[in-house]
C-alpha cells in the first residue's frame, strides 16, 4: 500500500493486487474526511499478442496465442483453433476431433476452477477478509485443512493430466489444429484418467458443498458484499443449455429480460463494441444497443448460470436449480456468488469428463476435415473466466493480417471497476483509519472474478499513454498524454 497527499486529497494505491494472474493495481482518492471520491482498478502491463500474430501463417495461431498465459492456455488454443476451422472450411469436425477438444476443454475448466477456489479464494473465505495478511494464503489453508489441501492439489493434477493426454503437454500443447486434432486418446491414456473419475467427481461435490456452506452461513453479508445490478453475457446451445465449448451468444439484463439471443460468432461486431479509457491498458466492452453507459456486462461462471436455461448433467443441474432459487429464478447479481457458480461448473466439468471418457469415439482415427477456404474466421469459447472472442483475417498467402481478441477479463473490466467502487463505498468510506484488512476487501471483490490480467492487456493500434513525473511530496511536476 502506498499513500500520497495533494490539495487535501489523499491517494491510496494497492500495487499489486495479490492472488490474481498478472499485474494490476487499485487507486483510491479520499477527501480530508476519508470519504471516497474515486476508486479504480488499473491494468498496468501490456502484451501485444494481437500484433505478434500479424504476418504469421494462420495454422500457427493456435500455438502462438496460447502463450498469452500459463493458467488458461487451452482456452486460447481452442478459440484460435475454432476460428481457424472457419478459415479452412471445417464447418463440422469429426466426432473424434470434437470430443477430444471438449475433453481437453473440460480438463482445463476443472483444473482452473479447483485452483482458483482452493488456492486463491479460500484463504479469504475460510479465515475472513480482515485476517492477518500472513494467514491469508494457501500455506495457512494447508496447515488448517491438510486433507482438503491435498485433494485440491490432486484435483488440479487430474485436470492437467487430461490436458496432457489430449494436447500433448500440460501447458502450451499442440493437440488442436485447424480442422480438428492431431491425436486421439489411447486406451492406456483413457484408463489412466478414468480410474480417478468417480473420486474427482466426489471431491468436486465436496468443494461445492463447502462453498455453499460458507456462503449460506454468511448469506446476508456475502450476497450483499460488492453486489450491483448488471447485464450478463455468455454462450448457450440452441435449446438454451449451458455449453462451455460451443454455442451462440446470449445477453440478459439484470432483471432477466433477454437483450439478444443466438448471435453467431461472425456477427459479434454488430452487438459488441469496445471503449478505450486513458487510465487503463484494458478496454471496456459494451452491448452496442444499450450504449457505453448502460451496455457493460459480466461474463464467467455467474453470468453463465444466470443466462442458461438448464445444465445437461444431473448433479450440476440440481445444484443450478437450488442456486437460482435464491433469487426466485431471476439473475443473481452478487459478486461473491461467482464462487458458488464456479463450483457448480466444477461439478459439471467432472460429470462431462466422466461421460466423455466412456465414449469410444475418442479412439477414432478420423481427426481432420476441411472445406471451402475463407479469409475471415471468428470463434468463441467459454474460458474458465468467461466468454473469449477470437477474430482473425487471413490473406491469400495464408498470413494473418488482423487479430482481435476480446478475452474474459476484458469483458469483466467495467464490472471489476464497479465492484471496487461499491466495496469502497460500503466498507471504506469515512473510516477514520484505512487498514490493510479493509483494503483486502477490495482485493476480495476483484478475486471473485478470477481475473487473468496477462490475457486481458491487448490493444489494436496505438495505445493511449499517460505519464506523470511526481515529486516526493506527491506534487505532479510534469505530465504527457498520448491518444
């Protein structure tokens, strides 16, 4: 935490925000009575993969863009592959290729959700937001609940082994290619994964029950903490079922009214636009028909559960119904409900993995298909953190001429800023002393969205830039702006 004073206005900076992937900071401006004047969540790193991809051959995209991140590379690997399916005219993959991709994707969802809940969020939920900083970490979780911590490690390992079996490596594999896959799942690989499927499903249900117990015991506090109305966006099947791998785009308002439905990937620019603000490297997407002020939205586990009509695995569907009963079937707009929704998806992923491992199509040999070549490919997927858009244009020499990525955390940018503003007003405004524990409240709100800041920091074209030269007393000596 850093503090600067200027003209009776005090600035508090949290840099970096902890237990998230990537680098971000929070700034608070307070008046002389410690009332909040401004609260912002800034992204302070920039990685220009949209530019790096230009000039490369289209078939390289699935392996290049996944290096945005070591936490959710599968999401980028598959989103790029799906966009390149369009380029090569593979409108329908072979059963083996699609099911291998789905298995890879559910393995990614499983390991990521387990890691986030146990390693990143559980210290706050188990020990309290005001607990000493030395206790709010995974080491304290291991000391307090060694058996649960061991399960958490083994759950993530199982998800990573699924990724390795389908993609070639646990991180930055090469299994998915334009038009399909370059491998199937051997009997030996299948049996090695299947032997633990029942146990992993059982442990997933335990994680969900723990999350529910914590949330319901502190329902009045947690479901009001950082809560605000918003639109919700995600992909669903034609029948409205949750589908984390493929589907059409749906948007619902905070009251549950449909904004749009069944939008195809190729048409996303007719519905979604991005705003650039000078104080962040991350863009602010919004629904065009609602405008910049009202069109922002949330994505991710909470949005997906809010917008879907049902889940096609029995245990997760039963849990979804119980979750939605809290609000009488209307969207739940509580930020801390992300954790509960995430654990429903954890169970769903385990159910899907078990189902897929029993499918003999995974041992098929027809792996790749193609059709009429195209020069534009757009696709999306539901990454662990939310809807991920990939858009590419390719010239006649097979080179990428344009790449536009709207990642999950970018879609949640305005929502994360809102949660910082709401929590600052709820818990910090007017306090005689701003303690470290109070500042952690802001980080708790951000962590609920499980942001991946490395994935989110992209721009197309010239970046806006704001540079200040500040004296030791906080006085701004000189500043320059671009853009």
